[in-house]
């Protein structure tokens, strides 16, 4: 039951941020920051503080932030920040699985855009939302 509350909070966060990401191609900082603070409280209240747990939970986000740095922000820093928060609300393994599925889905969409001859920025958060919904559906 406790774990499901984290999933629900992350779905709400992703749902809100998806709309903003589609319209503005940017991540809203304030809602993400509020969700991040609440996720730290959630982890401390439920699982206790363990530095190893925090590091494992935030590993997918840290890897995405590194990818942002290495690619000159072709992958946005906001996407990495969203994954940091997602890792805390869910857990590191679940977050990694959702990230892999979201990358796959966004890759399929990219192929579609290439076939149509369109060149545009792709918001990543909606793919995270879709991937998380699929993962929860088949959990």
C-alpha cells in the first residue's frame, strides 16, 4: 500500500509536467521541486534514511544528467531532474525500467517523425508517463 502511494504521486507529477513539456518544451521547476521535497519526506517517513538507498533510487536520474552534460543538453537537464524525483517516489529499479521503456517509445516516435520528414524537439516527459502507466498496468 505504501509503495502504491509513491506511484500515484509520481503519476500525478508526470501528468502535470507532461502537459507543460508538450506546450513549452520545458519542465516547470516549482512543481518538480515541490514533488522532490515531498518525495524525500516520503522516503524518510517510510523506509528510513539510508544513503545507499538514496543513491540507488537516484541513479537513473544521475545517469540522465550525465548524458545531458555529455550531449550538450540534447537531452534536457529537466528530464534528468524528473528521473531523480521519480526514483525517490518509486525505486531505482522501477525507475530504470520506466526510463528504458520511455527511451524505446520516444525512439519509435522519432522514427515516425523521420519518415514524415519532420524535424522537431521531442518532449520526453510524456513518454515517461506512458511508460510508467504501461509498467504499472503489467505489474
